[in-house]
């Protein structure tokens, strides 16, 4: 992963918008888990995912408006896990991604099985015990397999890709 860029701003009603962009080189299916600081007891529909596939150059436009050095902090963490909840969390179709919101660490067992990590991972990392998580999985291309393993719509050769940004809004 390189060229990581993050845009965040407050919205009305105590909400936050976050847009995350990156380039990456992969040879297999990948997913990303982003911890987000949501209020305690946020419902599973507290996050609204935004399809940015129509604006893959969002960060290029921002850079033109604010010429300066880029600072791209990366802060990812994982949480502990407890007993599973009954219903599977919703998987949203968001452009080149599938995305889900996980309200609390104990809800990771409700996450679609394709997005889960082994339980031992969550038991070892209690740092974000009061956070929620956005989980993004890159989709395979439709209509044949272009590029490495059929991932991504824009294949320039090899596994390197620049993908459209991931975006979502959530309660602060």
C-alpha cells in the first residue's frame, strides 16, 4: 500500500465524513478494517457508506485546491472479541468495494464470514475496545477476469492498482 490519503470533516447533526484513498499491489483478495470512534451503543446502521466510483480523482482535485506537502498518518488497530450476536451485519455495495459496519468488538462474530479474521487476533488486541469498525473488501471485476486474479476494473499490468476512494459518514 502506498499513496495513502485521508480527508475528514465534521457534518451537521454530530456526524463525521471520512474519505480514504490508496494505491496497492496485491496478488489475492484483500480486505481492510478501519477502526472508527463511534459513540457507545451505536446501532448497526449508524454508518452510511458513500460510493466514490464516479469520482476516482477526488484526492487529485483536493490537492489542486490546497497545494502543500501531504501528511498521511496511518492508525489501524484491532479489538477483542466476545460472544457472537444473532444476526449477520449488512454488506453494502459501494462501487469497487463491499463494506460493513461493525458497531462493537463483540459484533465481529456477526460480520460476513468472508471478512472475518481468526478469533485469536481479536483476543490479543484490546486497545480499541470502545470503537466501531468499517470493513472494506475489494470486489472482483465483473465480466471476466482482467488483471491479476481478476481484481479491480483498471488493470495497468502487474498487481499495482489505484482504486477509487472509500468514503463513509458516521456519528461522532
